């Protein structure tokens, strides 16, 4: 997602910091991750298409991480 879209997500939803350390093949360039979760965004995105899943956002690097099972 582009930076403007990420900024919109940050402003639109309420975020709670979570203790998450996903194993990603991504270079965070030495930045510490600050993973956060929004129940509102998760409910909106899951809808009826997915059985279970969680969406996380690293507020320091604007990376979205999806743990979704169909």
C-alpha cells in the first residue's frame, strides 16, 4: 500500500500495541517494529470471506502483516 493509504488506516482505526514477532522476509532497515492491531479494521476486512484471521500494522515502518486462513 502507498504511504497515504497507510496514513488513512492509522487515522481511521483505533490501534492497540501487541506483542508480535512475525518471521518475515523483509528488511526493516534496522527499525524496531511496533506491531499494532485494530479490532475495527479486522472486523471490516474479514467480513464473511474468511474463516479466521488477524491483520497487524507496524506503526514504525507502515508494513501490514496478515495472518489469514480461508
